[in-house]
């Protein structure tokens, strides 16, 4: 073991002394005791009354060279101008433009061109129907008539239906079937007789050798009434000019009215369908030519009353005979 020297002892004593002082500092001691007493308050007052030491003045600094700053011209405000004195023009002299007074025009205000009523409920009775009749008479093809109906706003059903249901089948066919109005399936697809009643109509036509390629199918009202309700008389009167023009442009040999609304609208009869069915009515086209219109039961009615199918079968046999007779007469 190495013997302890004097230097080692001094180092240890110094370390002990520093630890002792650190202990007193951490305990809050801020001043050491001396051999004689000290008046700390007097020392503090003497330090406060002692004059502050005068600071020596700093040596003067040489001024830095200053560059002249660019001067921007001040904005000049325009001087107020006094208004020119007004004078009355001499006889025969026109007044200056700035003193001329605009007189109200004597021309009547321009009138808006006639248009179809978007708010059908606000139209006067018969006004929308007259508008429809005038517009339909101007159409020369079925395509033009369909385009007209797509933009027609005179019937309120247009705004509640999903699609226009114009027609289906062959417009060059010899027979044309006309129903009342589209249902939910027809409104969704955009063609007439697409639901269960359409399937029954297809079977009825097939029984006499017809199909949609040899027949033309349409409705009196081309838009579905809400909730499949019956069309109102006003709605029928508005749509009637279109279906009449459609019949004229299709120009069939025989017209088949399916149900009471179509029969009463196109033939003018007031009889119920059970009394009106099975009879041919004269139907006059716009060019003066007369064709025959057969009244029969609607397929939707036959779905509700299957026992009445025998009456519809008689009517379709009459239709078959009429088609064969007209074909033989050609």
C-alpha cells in the first residue's frame, strides 16, 4: 500500500472543506462570520449614498459619409373644376349632350312570344289545349311530334312522370292500338304496355297473327298520372291534339281503342266500355279520310276480371276479320 504524502492530505482536507461550505450554502447561509462584528445595514446605506462613479466620455466618432436619398415627386391632386354655367339654347340650337334629358319612349313594351305554360295549373281552361292543338298541327313527322312532346310544358303530368311514353311498334303497320295512359313499368322504360297488361296484349295480338312489328301502340296521355290514377278531363283535353295528330301521321287502316277513356276520347261516345265494346266507330282523319275504330276491353281490366276475356276474344276475332277483309279489298 502506497504511504500517504502531505500533498494527498491537503487535497483531502480541501475536498472536505468544500463539501462543508456546500452544505451551508444549501442550508441558506449567505455570509461568513468574521473575527469582528459587521453592521450590514450601515454598509448597505453607505453604498446607496456613495456617488456613482463617473463614466469617462467616449472618444468622438468620425461622421460617416451620407449619400443623398432619391426624392420622389409628390402626387399632385387635380384642382377642382367649377361647373360650367348652364345657359338656355338659342332658338333652333340643340342643347349640349350633357344637358339633354331622356324622354320616355312612346313605343309600347315588347310582348313576349307565346310559349307553353310551365305552370299548367295556372293556365286558363282551354288555353293550354289550344296551344297544344296549334303546335301539333305544325308537325309533319312522328319524330317531330315526339320532339315537340318532350319539350311541351302545358300538361302538369310532364313534371311528375319520369319519362315520356310516346309509342312502340311499327308506325307503318295497318293497325294502331291506343290505350289510356302509361303505368309504372311504362313510365320507367319509356314505352307503352310494358308490364303485365302489355304481356297480355302481346298474347292477344299473337292469337290473331300480330306482334309489335306488325302493330303500332300508343296512349291518349303520354305521361303517367301520379299513383296510376285516371287522367283528369283537362289533362285528356290537353293531350288529345297530340294523339290525334299521331294517328293522322301513322295513318292506320284500323284503330283499336283499349278501354273506356280511349274509346270515349277518340269516338265521342258516352257509353261504358261493356256497352261500347265489339263495335266499329267511324273515325275521321285530318285529311278527311275516314277509318274504322274498334272498341274493346283494356288488358289491365282483363287481368282484374279474367272472366271477361271471352268478350275480348270476340273483339279480336272481329279485328282479324276486318284486317283480312281490308287486305282482300286492296
